[in-house]
């Protein structure tokens, strides 16, 4: 992409901020160019946010039905997925999936709950219930 082709249309999802893009300068070398984003970026970001909201609401429904623990709801509410939660907590993915089971979640030690809560920026009490 040439410097002149970097989108500058504006992207409301960036909140007035700019993002960095790499483009080919007049001399043919790659340079860093600030971008306000474009329509494509905005559309993709809005679709991703909508999908996250849907997954959060689906998890909420499963929690209310007793099919999963509040941990799954909070994971999506904090815009995390299973691999990310695994990486930041240090727990194996299979262990986290096990903690999604309400009966296993209810027996978790406070230390484990504290680790999840700390990563998500909430208290243990919040983690144990839905908002």
C-alpha cells in the first residue's frame, strides 16, 4: 500500500485515536503512517464486538439454566476467550473448561477464584455471581 492509499476516513471505534500502518513511501521503502482508519476497519470491529456481546448473552443464559458457571460469562464479558484466559491465568484450557461446570466451580478454592478475579479485574464475590 502506498502512503497516499492509507485510509483516513475516520473510524468511530478508534475513539478519535489513530493507529499505525505501514506503507510504501515515495522512495519505495516502508514507512510508518498514522491512520484514522476506514470503513472496513470499523465494520469488522463492530461485527467482532457484536459477536462478543452475543457470546456473553449466550453464556448468561447457560448460567441461568445451570449448564455452566459464572466463570464462562465473565470470561466473555471481559472480552477474553479460552486460549487468552488460559494464557493469562496459567491454567490449562482443559482445567478452565472443567471450571465451567457448575459443580466443579462451586468447589474451587479461594486461591483459584482469586486468580481468575484478578485477571478479570473483578472481586471473587462478583465472579461467583452474574451482574
